[in-house]
């Protein structure tokens, strides 16, 4: 990370020179952000291995997009690539993303989650990978996982870019329909929409396959790790003697490892939430650029006052308030979902235990007692289920 930090610092110095030469004071905002990015990248050497991947990506993109921006400013960007140049704000955005990654790495709950994720992304075990159509190769499992995450993040960012490009297609295509311009209509449909749609669909398929492979490899490694710890040195027996310190360790290994990574059938795991957050922020930045351009024609309601980026600030305020209220309404769902897993596991274990000791229960006539115990446990599941329904009803009422 130190070499990358030096590279970011050199880019900051280069940007400062260009800003001073052109007299463009706006570039000094980018200089300040990239200088801070260089510092956080240097300090990221001691950061979580999982979060370090994202810091590395964003810091590298700061240099790449920044150099493209400087090339545009100096008139060195090829004319035939004009429509494919990233927004001017992109270098500043990814620099801020890198800084944010460093900042959140100090949040206690994030540290606790990444401590588990780092078990896999810091492992020295050997694994085997294969990139079609090449032959399989051997490498450290952590290196294979890191490469997969990098490709997945880049694919996700590319999909956001394609979505933005298709939004312009929609504008131009419907303009052609409105103007009854047949030539432009077919040009947009055949030479803009078709190739970009093909690339988008292909990227989604590649993302799905690669993501599935990452999740199952990660789950396999983490499951083997916890099974080894559970069975090693008779730990399973010691946990049983210790009492209720950790309930249903078998269920934790069987279900919670998968939930931790991908979220399972509902919710988000550490990986899926990270990718969702990147996609959301990337979409925000990309479409913010579009909104900012459109906002020049919108004054404050009832006035002739024009605020730069008015629609952008309205959308940003709406999103911030909506996110805050959604969090306040739905934050108790975390505890309710955790309680549901515990109650379901206890009920399932009671059924399995009754089957295991069915002979003793039959000989002692213990069916009434067992029935009462099972129904009490199931009643707890019903209470928890209704509490989740009530909370989700409130959440749906606000978000729908």
C-alpha cells in the first residue's frame, strides 16, 4: 500500500501544478482530497485485509480517472473516446470513497465483522483456480479471493456506467420517436442499445458465476475452519459443559457462515452488503452528474432564484432523510431475526432430541410433557414471527 500511497501523492502534486498553471481553483479541491487519500492509503497497511481490497481499488481508480481528467483538461483525450470519458467528478469521488473505507474501518462493529472476514482473506492455504479457457493454476486461496473481489467490484462499476449510458439512450431514442426521425431511431436501437445491452447482460452473467464461486469457496474455507475449531481439543464437549455461552453451534456453522457471507435467502451478508453499498454510491455519483446538468433550469418554487445543482440537493436530502427514518424504523429487525434463528434452532433441536430418545419417552409415558415443551417453544416462534410482521409492516408503509 505504501507504493500506491506514493503514487497517489505524486498525482496530487501533478494536479496542483496543473491547477496553478491553468489558474483553475476547483482543481485544488481534488488536490486536497487526493492528498488525504494518499495519507489514508499509507495508513491502510494496518487495516482489515478485506477492507484493504476496496481501499486499493478506489485509490488506484483515483489515479486512473484523475489522469483521464487531466488529459481532458489539457485537450489530450482522443476525440473518438469523447463519449466514453468518465464524469469530471469521478477522481474526487473515488478518492473520497477510499477515505471513507479507511474511516469506517475504525468503527467497532465493522472491525468485528471484518475480523471474521479476514480469516479467509489473510489465509495462507493453497487453492486452485481456473480462468476459462486457460488451464487450472495453483495459488494462495486468499490471492484468488482478492482477485475475484476486484473483478466483481469493477464489473459492478461497469454496470453502473452502462446504466447511465442507457439512460441517455432512452432520452435520444424517445426524442427520435417524438421527432419521427426514422434514421436516428434505428441508429440508436441497433448501434447504441443493442451492443450496450449485450455487454450488460454478459457482465451480469459473469458476475453471477464469479460471485457464486467466491461465496462457495469462502463458505467452504470458513466452514472447515470452524469445524476444526469446534472439534479440536474436545471444544464441543467443553462448550456443552460451559452452559449457554453459545447456543446451537451446529446451526451456527451450518447456517450462519452462509448468512455472514451472502445474507442467505433474506438480508445481506458482509460481501453482499459491501457490493450493494458500492453500487448504490456509484449510482448516486453517476446520476448526480446527470441531475446536476439538468438542475440549471429549475428555480426554487415560487421564486426566480436558481441554485446550482438544485435537483441534486433535493434528491440527496430526500435520500438522507429516507435512510435515517428507515434505519430508525427497521433497526430492531436485526435483533428479531437473530432471535428467530435461535428459537427455530431450539425447536428443531428439541424435535431431533425427542426422536433420538423416543424409546425412553415411550416407556416412561413422557409424550404429554414433550408435547407441552415442543408447543411452548413453537409458541415463542409465533410471537417472534408476529413481531417481525409488525415491524416489516411499518417499514413497508414508509418505503412503499
